[in-house]
C-alpha cells in the first residue's frame, strides 16, 4: 500500500514497475474506502501478504520509530473480525549502512546548505557541530516567518511551540480539531478538512490558493516534526549524520529526494508474528495493536543498532543489486516499517 503522492511523482514506467510488484495507492488524507477494502480483501483472501509502512511519512530517522498511524492495526483488526482465516502482523525493521566513506560528499552539501541560508561555511568545525548550527538557524528562520521573532529557550521546546502555534491557528481557522493530540494526527485531520473544502472550487479560485498555502504550512509542520528527535540519539555514526544532511538537503534546497552519496546495504529483521484476536472493542483493539507493533519495531531497531543478532526474530542483509525478497517466505512481510 503506497501513498498516491508516490505514484503522482513517478513517470509511467516507474508506476508500471510498482504495479507489477503489487503496489496500489491509498489517499491517506481521506477515508479511502476502495483502498481499505482492497487491503482487507488481500488479508482475508490473498495469496501474498500486505506490506505497509505504519509511520506514514519519511522522517530520516532510521534508529527511532516515530508514532505509528492506526491504519495498519485497523486493517488487521477488521480483516480478523470479518474474515475466516487467521490474521497475523509481523513487525519488521530496516536499517541502512554505507558501504563506503562518504564524508567528503556530506561536507560539500553542508557548505551548499550553509551558503543557501546566508551562513558563513565552517569547514573547520566537525560535521555534527555544523549540523547543530544549521538546525538552529533553520528554526530561527521559521520562527521569524510564522511568529514574527526568534524565540528563546531550548531547541526542542521552541520546535514544539512553533508546531503548536501553526496548528492551533489552522485549527481555529478551519474549525477542525483532531481527536488525538499528536502532531501527525492533527496534520492528517487538517489535510482532510482542507481537501474537502477545496474539492468544489475552481483552480483559479482565490480561496483555493489560500487553501494551498495552508497545505504548505502543514508540510512545514511535518518538516519541523521530523527534526524533533535529531539530537536525542547517538549522532556519532556516519549514517545518522548523513540522514540529517539528507533531510536538510530536501527541505532547504527543495529537492524531491536527497542526492545519492554512495552504495548502501539494507539490513532487515523480522520479529515474531502477533496474531490478531479481536475482543469486540474495536477502538481498544486498534490502539493496543498499534502500541505493540510500535514497541516491537523499536526493539528490533535497538537490536540492529547494537549489531546483536535479534533475540526475537530473524534478519538478512540485502546488498546493492540483490533481490533479498526472493529469500523470504511470504508470511514474513505482513507488516513492516
């Protein structure tokens, strides 16, 4: 299951390749009944597993699980409740490692990023210090843009305040408030409301242009949210610093995807299956399963980060150019990050 935006960004050949691999699109900002029925049908009657990425966004945080969307659990619980066969979810984690040293390429991009926002390049500083300097500068620019002044306080506190200020203003304007208070849920709800408001409007309608600006502000909120835990983890690893450079390259230089810097391998590990057994309280079942999957995927990532053999599953490595999926049994891919 792939967000429709992925298909929209690709050319016809790439879309055809995705379809050949069994991918189908879903509108994540609305209740896509067609995609929901297709997904539950695959679970109940299909020959192959259903693969989903429950974070719903690309955060460039390979060592940290961001909040899971409830859609994965909702599909599993619905399929188990309405179907006649056993439904399981198999948590999985993916971690990437460079096969070559790419430090010089990262430093080149850092210089470009610093110059783009009028910072003096500092090649004399370690890369991590330059990233922290860039992060504070980008946040200050966003604060000036949305709040009118640079705020005082800790980096994370300022991020949270800025996100909440933007969301509160949009929620008041559109008279919309999500049931859940986490940032991704609030953004998803607002996107849905704004899309519904814009559907009957002509493309040259001035109100549609205002709605488009509001959607762009929601994109800024998700950018800010992806920075929230940048300095929470061990940033000494090359891969972690490269992820941060990738993120700023996309956001500051406005690239659709970060530049390729070198060959990498993907290490994928699968945890023990969780059988879905609905209790009758659908909301509670979805919430509990979502929490279980999120916790187990983080545990798998922690195992990979420590380079220990996972104690609760199996792992394999896919080097560049290899087709690792051919080495897996279909039952191993029910749910994966």
